């Protein structure tokens, strides 16, 4: 799967202008921040750590490293949009606003600088702001997802391997440097021991550096966790042609640049992306996470100076303003992917649902890519299905089935109780459609053919599902937490001792395997009993079984009216118990005698 | 204003006949003192004390953002220092302030040495100069200085040692134990002055900086082609080379200095020309003492590579205490209030006479004889000559009479002017300096007030970046006052 950036954007001249402006702003921003009159060195966080000596080459290369850092970051935006595409795959539309243009690192104030300035090791050689004069990206950077793994545990973790490539880019920058480094050195040293030089004036030289034919290819590992994206670069090959207006310095700078690229890819970029993703995904927790991550970093590094550097890096945050737009092409592509994919979970893949929960990023939990999955979900386990599957009575009256009504029913006309009455404030998707309400057919009641255990089983399943769904909705971040073995509170509803005993039975049944479900099957068609045996055999043979189910429902569909797409319900999957729900029924179920099949599979 | 310890170091050099003016380091001292004078940045109070003839101490308190202080102790074993040192009450202001430097022509210094060594024998009877005897008796002398800053606990130490009549060694150290900063550096100077060359080798452990500088005095004898017979001008050429070993940063420059006097007014002029071949930087200065109360300097900087140019302008105005000022002739009559000072002046006078004699010796023997009117010993020589010879001499004297008169006249004008400045009692001085590129105006006032030496100054920055030409004054960092008292 590969993604392309908006082609028009790259063809547009504004793009280059924008990048030029952004880079210039970035590079001068740190100048302004750190600029304290005289004797204070201006350095970039990253580069100061990389260049320790005072030589002409190293100092000027500090400038260039900073800019290449940006350059690289520029191409790292490719990665960034890659992430959004990942997000989009999972069905998150609203929040994934990413423009594939340049992103900016904003550097924090440099405390390392101040500590080092005492030891006179850093000289102030930058005399002017750094200007980006030319930017050109003739080729569109490409992002290719080589592999993606979303089935890993815990579910909130996504792993992917991506390939990023960008070539023929061109960046030119200009600045003014102080070439008389002896002067800058002596200015920093204490005057008492410094010999006085007669003509040691500053000599400012404008310098132009050109990076042409920038070619980047990188294989990346991508991890997406609850509140952050982390990338590791495995195989980076960055090649560029470097041209400097001062030829003496060219080799030195180039050498230094190539040396520092390693650390940019290993430390700077991943941290920047991670911080940004944190900032972006949950702004409330950003600060907390930031400190956490810095702590982690500092713990992992015993070296003090490295600590400081890392904390500096931690301050790097990509500019949020750049994430406001997204390529239309990519978006439509992603939309089509999502449309074409209905997962077993289905919860969260529905755009409407994620709209109602814009910050819900965990909705793609356990999604599996299956085509035509809607066939499986067309049936829900419910009382209707159950009893009409076993007994095809054709009575018009039905009584709503709750446990309570079961105990104290007096009306001939039932009232329906949606599951939302059980769990306050939670939407239950399987019951939002009126046509899918959980009714007990009246004829069943009349004839007294129902068994309380069966009803409780069915109700428990529904409850389980909804409970976990609601958990996902409410507590995104807690999705890793294993749901405890749920005891369904039937006490309120079933107050008799008999029912209490039943409750214990249901408790067992929640935990049991398909064996207990088989009792449901026994009431169904002979044809489905055939499947039952399969179900009991192995869960590994799920795929085969699903296929055979497909044929089954198709066969059933010939007998009954096929459900329309609009009436599809989406059974939800809980954490501990995975369901594959298969329901097919008529919307006019209560009045017709159509054959209803319901199969409940416990994985 | 000179720091008290700097003042002592200067006196030490004077007493040991070390001419720091002939160091390449001070080749632009005049323009530097007029253009790049330091402005006090805080309130500083300094009290100094001469505890014995050989030990001196200074206590300094500085009120910047917080109160800092320093204690300085100095020991020297040179004799006679107490004779030339003055306390803040009696010191002449021009001695306590860096100002226009009268460069003694190198041959005047050299000749006194030469006289002692080789050629003096024939003239020994002519001039009995007490100064010359001191040259003969060179005694190795040294100076030790230690300064402790608190609360920052920075220690500075300096040692100056005269190893031979021609060499001087200086070691400076700085040590700081404050956390984080690793300030332990030392700098070593080895200076050698012989013949017409002053050579210096410098090594600093800071950044491994090592350097070599040389100053060569071109005019080794009074000019033969100058229309002015009395020639007090000097031309010096120098160069320096620097390389910091750890970072391989090079530095070099070459300079030329020409000092002369205006023939008619006797006012001194100094011209310097400096060129840095590495960075293509050229600067030239022109300093003139227009009157005894004012000095003007201009400096023009130009970079050959970047064509960047800068013009600086500086001036100073001395305000004299008219009541106590000395007349030019008062030196000879010893009527000055400062008797010891006058003595020094006489010494200088005799030195000049001494050098004058050598000048004449170099011209011709006739010339020597012709100066009989001014120098008594030569009259004695005349007695021994025969009549014909005397007649011949008289003819020659008559021939050169006009020029000799001119020479005396020029000489007296120049010396008068110099003495006028040296013996005037000034009460205060204003220093102004501005630079076109920096767009600043530095103002410094220095003066004496009831036995205290005061120095106050500020710098006004006219920065275009701050919208318009509104002067942006930053008094916190740019304004300060120094108060100095020494006893």
C-alpha cells in the first residue's frame, strides 16, 4: 500500500515559497531566542552536541547540520502523513488533518549553551539570520507501507514497516558567519590572561550552501501506541550533493554533516515525531507525557551532558499549524479503503460513530479486514431470533422480554426495553434500530415454551457486548485493561432465590465455550446443527466455518427476504469474549413467519 | 583611568628602563586610548595603599548586579619606586589616565645604551648623566601580583621578571574553582629588546594560543635627509603572528607607526597603519595633539575583501587648573610645587641633551664644535686648537649658524610643548568617541576631586533597528562610575 502526496501541491510554486518561509522562520527563531548581547553563543540544540571543537569547519557545519536537520525533517513529514494514513485506515477521519508539507521543529532555549559558554568552547560565529533562498521538490515523496500488523496484543499497538523515499530535492541557504574565529575565541576568554592583538577585527563572510540532489530512502518501523507514535529508522540512506560558497570549508562541513545525520535519524526525528504525536493526540496529557518521556530518556542515559541534550530534544515539537491540511487524494483513497472494509468489530469503522467521538482513537480495536463481512452481521442473537428460529410461529402480538417482565408480565401487549435501560447513558448499537429490538414473541409466551435459562443466556450476551463497547467509548486509554469477569447484576431484576441460582449458572455460561452455546443450537434447524458440530471442533477452523456459514446464510436468504444494507446492525466485540454474530431476519419479523437463523459462535 | 596596580607596573617598567611603548602590543596605544577607552560599567570603589616601599595593596568593591570585590597584593624588589609613585592626591592627572603617548625616538633610548657600551668613552666627560650609570648597573628585578576576587573566588596572579637588560619575562595566571567553569589558564610572555628590535613570544594555555610579535625601529639615527635638522621623529614597523594550537585559528597583522612633530608648532603627531593580510583588514589612524589641552584622533577602517568601511572619531579635552599650572620655563628653575617631578623632567632634559650631542657627533666634528655656545665642555676643546684651525672653525660655524639656530629653535618649541603638557596641572578631562558603523557615542569624564580620582562615563547607542534615531540609553549596563583613592 503506498500513498502519494498531493501532486498539485508539489507543482505549485507556493509550496516552495511556504517551505522557504517556514525554514527561515525556524532557523531565525532560535537566533532570536538565544540572542543575548555579546559573548553569548548561538547554537542549535542538536548541533551543539555534535560539534565540540571550535574550528571553522565544525562551526559552520553547525549551521548546516541544523538546516539539514530540517531538511530531513522535511522529508520526515512524509512519515508523518504516513501515520495519518494509518490512522485513516483505522477509520479516523476527522482528526487526521495533516498536510504533507514541511513541518517545523521549534527548539527550546538552550540550557546546554549557557553551561558550556563558561568553558569558552563555543564561539559566536553566526552573525546573521539564516535565510533559505531556494527550495525545490521536483519529485513527489513517496510513502509505502510494506507491512502492517494490527493483530498484536495489546490491541492498542500498531506495528508497521514503511518505506519512505524522496529524491532530487534542492535546498539553498544563506547566512553570514564570522570568519575570524580567533577573535571570537579571545573575546570569550578572561581579559587578564588574554594577550592583546592589534588588528583582530571581525570579518563577516556571507556563505551560501547548496544541497542538491537530496535523496532519501529509509525503511522505518512504526509503532502506534495509545498516545504516541514512535518511529525507528532502520535503514537510512541519505545522499546529497553539497556545495559551499567557501570552498575551503566544503569538505569539512560535508564530513561533519554526514556524521551528524546519524544522530538526527536516531534521536532527533523520532523524538520530535513522538512528542508531536503526543501533543496532537491528547493535548491534555502532553505535559505529563513529556516529562515522563524525558525521565525515561534521562534514566536510560547516565551521561549528564547527554541528558541535557535529550531533554532539549524533548522540547522539539512539530508545528501544529502544518497539520491542518491533508491531501484530498489521500483522503479519498483512505475513505474508499474504509468503505471496502467492514470489520468483525465494526465498531469504530463507521464514520458517523467516530464523528460522535472525535477523540476516539482506539475504535479500531481488533478490527479484521474482511470483505463482505456484513453478511455475518446481518443477524443478531436476540430473543426473536432464538424463538422464531426454533418455533416459527406467526403471531402478531409479542411481549417484550426483560427478566422483569418475564417475572411480572401482565400485559398481553409487550413493551420493549432496550439495553440502554440496563446501562445508563450508553448507546447500544445493536438495539438502536427499532426493528431489531429484543422482543419475546407472544406466542412463545402464550404457549409457555420458553426456558428461562435460554433467555438469560441471550440477555447476558447482549449485556456483555454493550458493556464492553461502552467501556471502549468512555475510556479510550483503559482499553488495555483486561475486563474483569463480569458478573451480571440480575439481582435487581430477578429477586427470587430461584433466579439467584440461575445467575450463578449464567455466570458459568459466560465463561464456557461453545459447548454451552450448543444448547441454543439444538433448538435450531437441522441444517444448522450441521454447523454446530463444526463449531465445537476447533476455533482454528474459523475461517472455513465462516465460509460455510456464508453459504448457509445465502441458502437461508433464498427462503427469506434478504435484509437491506440499511438495516444492518453491527454486533460489537468485547475484550474477553469475541463474538461472531450471524443474524438474518426480516424487518417485519414480528408479523411474518419467515425462517430466522441465528448462530452464536463463541471464540 | 589606570588601575592603581597598572600604575605601579608602569612605574616598575619605567624604573627598570623597560620601554613598553616599543612593544608591538602598544603600537596603536594612542588611538586606542582615545577611541576605545573603557567605560565604567558599574559603581566601583578602589582604595589602594602603599604599605611599605615594596608592598602595595588594593581593595576594590564593585556594585554591579551584586556586590563583588577583590583584594590585590603586590610585591616588587625594585629600588626607588617610591620616588616616582604618587598618591591620588598628588598624582598628575595625565599620569593616571591613558592618553596621547609621546613616543621617544628609539635612537634616543638606544644611544644612551650605546654610549654606555662603546662610544661613550670620548663623551664621558661631556655629560655626567646619573641616568647612564643606572644603565650600567643592571639589577634583576621582579614584581609579583596576586588578586583574589570574591565571592566568585577567582584568583589572578602575575609575575614580571627582568632577566637581563634586554629581556623581560611575564607570567599571568588565572584560576577559578567555581563549579562548572574550568578557568585555569596561564599566559607566558617573553620579551626581548635589543638593538632596534623588540621581540615577544607569547604562549597562552587558553586554546593553546601562541604568538610571536616583533617591532622594528627603522629610524636608527637622526634623519639625514630631513629638512628639519632637529629630528625627533620615529618610524617603527611591526608584525604579529598568532595561532591557536587546539582549534588552529590563525591570526596575524602588520603595522607601521610614524611619530613626528609639527615643525613650527612643535605639536606631536602619530600616524599608524595596520594591515591584516589574512582578513584583508586595513586601518589607519591619525592622532594629533592640537593644543596642550586637546587631542584628536581619527581612524579609518576598511576591509579589502568585503569593502566594509568604518570611520571613527575621538577627542579629549583637558581642563587645567589655571592657578596652579606651571610655566614652561619653570622646569629649569625648579620652582614647581612638585619638586621631585621636576627632577625627573630635568633628567629627561639632560637625556635629550645627551642624545643631541650624539646627533651632532654623527654629523661632523665641526658641528660638534659649532655647538660651543650651548655646550660648555667643547669650549675647553677649542682652546687646544691653533689659530688657523680656530679660524676654520669659525667659518664653518658661520656657515651653519642659521641652521643651527633653527635647530635650537625647533628643539625648544617641541620640548616646550611637551613640557607644557607634562607639567600642567589638569583637573579633569573629557573624552568623546564615536563610530559611524556602530552609531554610538562614548562619553567619559575623568578628574580629580578632593584627592579622589573619579571616572564616569556612558555610552549612547543610536541604533537604527530601534525605529528611528532615538537614542537608546541603557544605563544599567552602559553607565558607571569609578572612585579611586590611594595613599
